[in-house]
C-alpha cells in the first residue's frame, strides 16, 4: 500500500447533454492495482464525501452526505444502485458502455460512458476524471 498524496482533481461530466465541470483537491493512494481517491463536493451549504475505487476493469463511486449511494461501473455487466438525494430515494440500473483507465505524464485519467435505466427512461452520461499529482 502506498502513502497518501494530496492531488488536484478535474471532473468533466455530461449528463443528458448538460455539462458540469468540477475542480477540487483530494487524497490519493495506490493499493495494489486499485487507485483510491477521496474528495468532497460542496454545493451551496450541502456536503457530499466521495470515495472512488478505480480498478483495472471497473470503478466504484461511494457517496455519503447530501447525495448518498454506491455506483459500480462495470462494462461486463449491468449493475443496480439505490440513490438518495434530499431525502428522496430512487433505484437505477447502470449500463457501462466504456470504461478506460490510463496513466498520463501528469497523473491518472479515467474515461467513462454509461446509461442509467437503459431501454426505459434512459439517462445518458459520460465522465472524464483526471487525478493530477
């Protein structure tokens, strides 16, 4: 297990054609072949703590706070998730159509394309996550 490093994080999300850009800081460490990242989202007076477990074949996003839930992005299988936001819960199915992790000269890059509730009330999304050392 490696030591914890402070890192800069850039997240570009596009959800149903609406783009959201987040730049923040967090803590990173490598555990075997899994990249572990912890950071906090601040939206107004609401706080969400996030943990990303970035493996070679799939990624888990664990959120606690204003938004709570676990999202597993695995291109080999659809996964389910229970999501809580502002005391309202919902159940989604996640279909991951692209998941790629690469090392860059500046850090780690993750590309993700997924759909929530495919073939029903579909929400299309993509994310690019950069972890900068």
